[in-house]
C-alpha cells in the first residue's frame, strides 16, 4: 500500500479540484478507425478494411491535459492548433472534459492529427497530418504571452514536448523563468537529446531511450545510464530526474543520496500509448497537492499500470485509482471512516469502477458474534460494504440516556477495523433513510424479523434497480443481553434478537 495514503485519498476525493495546472506543448488529435480485414484488394496487394468503428481522442499535450482533468484538477492547455475540422473535434473533447483552452493559439499550420487504421487489433497504417514548417514568429510571440500570463496563476506547469515545434528553446526558457519566479514547479517530458532547453526545470521525465540519446550510453546498460543521467541532472540544475523504465518501473535520481526506485505494478499490458503522459500528469498533480516526491512517483506508477491495460490513448480517471487504493484489507480503520460528502464521492467512484455497493446500518454498541455474522452475510451480496452507524445522539433518543455504552468514535473505529467492512459513515437521524438516498446502494441488507416492505429505504433502492436482502440473526446474542450480564441482571429468554441492536 502506498505511503501517505490518507493524503492521496483526500486529493482524489476532492482535493485535486482546488489545484490548477498548466500544460504547454504539442497538441494533437488521435483518431482510430477499426474494422475487419477478410480480403485483399483486386486493385493492389493491400488489405481491404471493412469499417466498423471510429473514435477520436486527445493526443500529445492534450492527452496530458485530459489525464489532469481525469484526476479532477483545474487544467489549462497552451499550444497550437489550426483552423480546421480536427481543431473542432479536439476542442469538443477538451471542452467536455473541462479543460480550459484559452492558452491555445489558432495558427496558420494545420492541427496535428494521427489516424490509425486497425484491423483485428493489428495496426495496418498510420496517417499523420502535420506541417514540417515551424510556427511563425508572430504566433510564437502570442503563445509566449499567453503562457507567461498563466504560469503565475497555477500550482505546477508541465512541458509536454513531442518535438513538433511548440516548445522552442525560447518558449521553454520563458515558461521556466516565469514559473520559477512564481515558486511554481516545472516538469518536462523531453523528446530531444539536448536537455539544455529544459535547464532550471524542477524535473524532467525521460524514458530509457530518450536518456540514452541524451547521454550516449546504450539503454540496456542501466547502471551506466543512470550515472550519466546524474551528471545531466547537475549540469542542467534539475532538482531531480524521473526516469521511466518501462516494465522495470520508475527511478528518481537526486543530486545527493541514493536513487529511489518504484517497481512496475504487475498488470497485463495491451497498449503503452500515452503511459508517459499519465506519469507526468499524475506526478505533477501529486506534487502540486503537497505529496512527497517518492509518494507522487508511486502514485504515478500505479496510474501508468492502469492505463497500459487499455487499448489506445486513454487517460487515467479518479475512480480507477480509488478502486485500486481502497481494498478493505489495505486500509487502516481510520482511513475507512468518512463523513457524508467523502462517502458519497467514494461510493460514486467505486460504482464507476464497476463495484457492487452493499449497505447496512445499526448502532453496533458492544460488538458481538451476531454483528459479525450479519456483516459477513452482507459482504456476500457485493464487493463493497458500507456501514451506516448511528451517532451517539441518535442512539440516546432511540434507546434511552444510558446508551450508548461505547462512544461513536470508538464504535466507528472498531467497525472499520473489520475486514468485511469497506467504509463507515455516522448519521445523526433516527433512521438511515437520507443516508440511503444519498449513497444509492445496489443492495440494502437488514437482519432480524424484517420483511422487505418494513425495511427503511426499500422503496428508494428498488426504484433505482437495486434489491433488499434479509439475513437471519444469531439466536441469543444482543447488546441488551450483554449489558444485563455485565450488571448482574437476569437475562430472560434466549430467543432471536436483531443483530444490529
């Protein structure tokens, strides 16, 4: 489990929405055309693709921006696009994701686009539309003016260099100077062998191939390569160097001390397209959010492991990281206890990741075997169990001034420590109806002598396509009986008692 997990979840569940990031670089449109190939053309010895599907995605620096938006950050994008249909398609994708494109200059050159023709998951052809000419001096001046104006208003800047002309030496220098003057970190993804254009950046994130070109050391000679990389780190005054090493993970080099290595997370790899964009976006957002560099690298590594399991250029999403970070066995009890806004967010992210949400509720004052059995039964009905716990004021109204015996904070922590429970939320009301309406669980579970029609919230759950489950209680166990035994009172009867008392 990652270090600073509580801080990471705070960022993913609302904290990133307060963070502003600027992406500057080469903006592209990635277009995919999929189909079936079952014959060769009679006109030429080439396969004939029968069209089945077409879709567009943001590429290059625009994909970095989409990753930031997927994390929930306020994202600004700067670069060039043309006055053409590709611009309209790309602008629509970015607008839908909430990316601010006021920093993008509409220049004389066409919008860079890459169209991939794919038959049965095999890429047959790629058609690139781009100009070999550089942007005009006037367009570069307009871009620099917009970037400098934005650099002091954000919490981090990313230079996404695909060597397509947007990030000239002059633009890079202007961005780095403006950002560092404002105390803002700058992260660069290099595509040229000369790293001097990024001098003064906080970090650059080359892969092994890019680092090999910059140092002249073969990429397979990892130890020698990292020694040479450290020399570049000092020469160009980077604070640290972040080296992405494919299936080996990510290594962080600093001027002093030993390197920090984050091994790759084992996942099935379908497509590495855009993984570097995900790494630098997650790293920048995490650093802007106050995480330690090592924690930020671990989170970036986890995010990259998720996106390589998808086909095509697909950005990371909050719910994917939350689902990966919140298996109940990996969280401490304190990390499972949430207030209602956080609980609503976490449940929504779980649901988006395909989890089945189960809800039950009760006082759980003095934990006993009836409670444990109920919770284990609940867990069988889905993949995430949310427990609604009556607050002290609620129990006092329901059971009298002598209850609860155990305070709400202690009860919440005890319940959250159970492996069957994924999250705990307190409620002040006499019934959990409003809580159920806010969380919209897939399955509502109660124990005892209930029938579906007498369970609070059953109508709401069923109306939204969910279901209600009634589980039997364990006879002879209740908090009331335990209290009587402790106080020396006679326990009358041993019939079934509702397990949630």
